[in-house]
C-alpha cells in the first residue's frame, strides 16, 4: 500500500483498494440489544426490513441470567450475519456499553446492565461471547466482532451545561481499579472481545484516546487485546477542537496513533495523518501497526475470503431474521427482566376471568417505539401494553398525557378508573427525558405524571397496578406509600414485545423474578450532589453520601437487588468455611496482602445454599451472594461476589454452589489501586442468611 492508501484504512469508512482486492468497508455498526441502524454500516431495506429488538441492557441486567446474556448475543449475531450475507449489514458491531451506571441522572444508563462491576463484567463478557460465537476448533474466527465501550469512566453526557466533549473525569486510583475498569478487563480477557472503544472525556486530565498508558500499556499490554482499538466518533477531533489538548491537528492525529489508537470513527486521521508523517510527528511503522490490527480483525471475520456464502455462516439469509422462536425469546427476556417492587396481599396476579373491564391509563399505556429505547433498529413487530393486556380482557384506554405530561387529561382518566374493575397505569420516561447527550436534571417522574397517578388512584374502585418504564430510577416514594396503589412493576425499556411480557406478569402467566440492577435514590440526592463528582465513597466532611449500593450511606426508594415474586423463597446455609487460611509467608500482623503469588494458591473455597420454593407457583429465583470485608482500605459496605439463578417447582428445592477464590472474587482495592486480600472477619450474606468467615495468614 502507498501511504495514502494506508491512511485510508485508519478511518471507519475505508478507501476503495480494489486494485489489491480490498473493497471499501464501513466499520460502524451497532448491536446494543439487537441489530441497529444507528451506524451507517447497517440498513433496513429489502430483503431485510426489520430485526429483533430485545429489551435494553438495563432490563437484561435485571434478569441476572448470564446464559441469557450470551444467548441474546448469539441471536443478534445470527441476524447480523444474515443481513451481511444479503448486503445490508456489517461485520463489526460497536457494542456492548459496559460503563458503570454510577449516577441515576445519566441519560445512557439504559444502555448498561447496571451499577455493579461484577454484574456488568458478567454481562459484557457473555454478550461478547454470544456475538462473536467463535468456533472452538478455530477460535480466531469470528461470527461478528464485538466492541467494549466506552473506555473509561465515561458517564456524563450533558448535565447542567457540562458536556462529554469537555468533561474531565477526576478519578482516584482506588475507584478506577475497583469500579470503572473491571468490566473492560473482563470484556477483553473473559469475553476475548475483538475491540475496545475509547471515550470522549478526559480522565485525570488526559483524553482517553490520547493516553498511551491506557491504550498501549493496559488494554494492549496487560489485558492482551486481540483486536483493534477504535475512537468514539470524532473523539480525536474533540480533543483537538473542544479540549484544545494539542496545538495543531497534525499533533492530535500523531498523538492518537502513537498512543495506540488503530481506527478513527470519523475522518480526522484521513485529513491530517499524512502531514503528521511529513512533519516527523508519527512514523510510518506506527501506521502499519494500526492497520495491521484492523486488517487482521477483518481477516478473522472472513472479509477477504470471497463471497459471504463461502463462510461457515454463508447459508444465513433473510429467512433467519425475525423468526417466531426469536420473537418468543424477546418476550421471555422481557419477562425475566421485569421487577416486581411492591405487591400488597391480594393484588397481583390479576385473575382475567374476574376482570370485566380493565382501564389502561398513562403515557406508556399504548407504547411501541418508546419500549425499545436507544440504539435500536426497526423491530419485527410491536406488542404494546394495551395490546398485550387486551388479549386477555376487555380494556378501556386513556393516555392521560404524553411523557412530558405538561397538560394531563385528568377527568377522562379518573372516569375510566372509576368504571373499571382494575387499572394498569403505565408511566415513566422516554428518549425525550433520558438519552445520549441528554442527562436528567432531576429523578422525579416527568411533568405532572405524579398528579395523574394520584388522581387516578383516588378515583379507582379496583386495584391500581403501576408500571414504570425508564432507564434510571425514579423517586416514587409517594406511590410506594400509597395503599391505593397495591402493586408496582418496573420494566425498564422492555423491547418490542414488552407489552406482552407485562401482561404475562400481571395475569400470572409468569412468576416475576427480576431484581433491580441499580439503586433508586430520593429526589434530594440529585438536588444536593453534582453529577460530575466521580468519587464512589461517602465523604463525611462534605456530606457526600457515596454512590451505588456498595458505598451509598443514605436512604433509598428501592435498593439494588430488590425484587419480589408471587411465591416465597427461603435460603438455608448447607456448608461454608468458618476459616480460610492464606499461605503468604508474611508477618501475621498484616491487615492485607497482595492478591498475587503464594497467597492465591490455596485460597479457594465453596459455599452451598439450599433454596426452597415454599409457595404453590413455579418460578425462578435469583441468588445474590454479598460479602462485607474487614475494615481495611476503606472497603465497600458490601459487594456482590457471586450470583446464580435457579428455577424451582412449587414446594421444590435445590442446592446452589458457589466456588470462590479470595484473590479473584473477594479482594479489596487499596488507595494506590492495588488488589489486596484483607485479613480478618468477613460477613457473607444471601437474603437474610448470614455467615461469618475469618481469613487468616
């Protein structure tokens, strides 16, 4: 290749090099929760006019089902390959988003599986494995190439005038290692992701796409990325123009390439790299290194192997998109992700035969497009809440207001509620409230939705079931306290068949099992504490109460892990060690030891729990194992160390086993960002079951 030809392969829309058998390729496609047309690499045109739109990741996260994460990724990859084969899709998908949902105001929280590093790590690695679906006999081959984004500490889009393009995330070494980086490390090491995307923001004064310690030393060096590093779209241009990080565009281009960036989403490198080479700012071997990473990734996808029909996935086509089995899978994923937050005795499930008229009220009562959230494509079909509920009972529908809810039609809604045997009130947010480039200012229900809820609840003669659609949590304490609202469901953004899933739960065809993947704070949290404070731990000196269930010390509306079922489940500890002895060769008075070397050789142990379904309805139960470590290095209040999901028949039971390692699962992080095994007493907890374990040298 000539130098200009090489440079044309540093950008997302490559140059046409047909003279050497390399046609132009568009790298940018998206598959956050289904094949999307957000990126130019994928189009919904004949013969594929739609693709399956699963629930957004925040709803998938609520399932706590790792095998489901991978299964969804696999189905999305099948539809993506099918679209590629007929000429309307790409092979490189810039998904998943595995940033931590640190603050409830973040507009892109719906794109993530939640606030917990372990859950996010498990989700990211599993979804990537599903997308890439490598052949065990030939692990270098990829079905499609996944991308873990946005590296790193990226979770401010546009809050009170602070935009992602100029934001400098000031992050401690402790928080970086403990909270922000684990999902990316897992995505690369456990998921073997083909790509990592750097973010717009700076971290501690350095743009992430211009940080060689982050890109070369950590991602490529420590984590051993087998693939390419791509910028978020126009990130290099952003740190030149918006952040004024370099004096000239040539310096910006050279800095990106020298720092380890392989691919620029945009055309900045196309415009300025040749002059950067002429000025001696970047050497051609660095460009060779970058395009080698890009071209090898395309080789792993079979891009140079000839017609798509010659690949192992060559028989896939339009017939393999939107199949009935996958449509049912989308509905099942939504069912598993719905969280029952409140259910007074005698409320849910509703008996359809006892309902002569069901009032469906609220701005999302007949929602279609809002159910699929952002980074979605064109779904195969929609089942709105109204449609789903109407399949079982006669319904009356009154929207009451739109999502901003500036002028609710209260009287019409009250009349419908007063005449109905029961009310399903569907409220929440949409992309006009929370989205990319749109963070929330408050965490209340939008506009006059609270007034609509209050008036409808007072007018209703039967039970009122409140359904909340949102990416982030809402302060709905007034609903939680109102006995005229006996049941509350959270559905996130439940995907194309979300309305059917909601109906399945309400009418008892499905026993709810979802758990909240994020904390729901009171509205005062957003009023008193800036979103731009990246610290996780509480600070008594400033009155800052901390973030996420791991560090937050204030009151909650609902907590991470909350979720009810129609049947009671109980836990019983079968076996767990009371003492774990570490072989460190260190002095016995140490409070912690490095989580490396001898100390890790014999630090594994097993916990067994018996889980019983004491009710008369079959259902799944999520088992969350928490650890509260000794008070060394200002550790979390508690942290999730393992989870599992078990299905039990009525009166059934099963033993759940957790195999844990002190160095992999139970570490704390010191102030310098080093992983440590704390010595002392640990409190392990599953539900109300507690166990004290001592770790000794």
